[in-house]
C-alpha cells in the first residue's frame, strides 16, 4: 500500500509497537484488524484504478 509502519498503525488506530509485534509475528493479529487491512487494500486498489481511468480519459 506504500505506507510505512507508523502510517499503517495510524490507519488501523493501533499503537505502533503493537503493529510491529503483529508484523514480526510476536503477537497474533486480531480478526477485526485483518478485515480492516483487507478493506484498506480493496480501497487502495479501487482508488488506484479510478485514478488510472481518469488519467486515461484526460490524455
């Protein structure tokens, strides 16, 4: 998604250290956060696609 760890933790509204633990495997990611990440990825792909479509129409 192009986010660094601090930005991703902020998007998930979770402490940075907790996010680090999830990413390193020291702590299991709660199901609700897994769903949130999946939704962020879907939103990111959708937004990217819309930007490309708009840019293609303007060329």
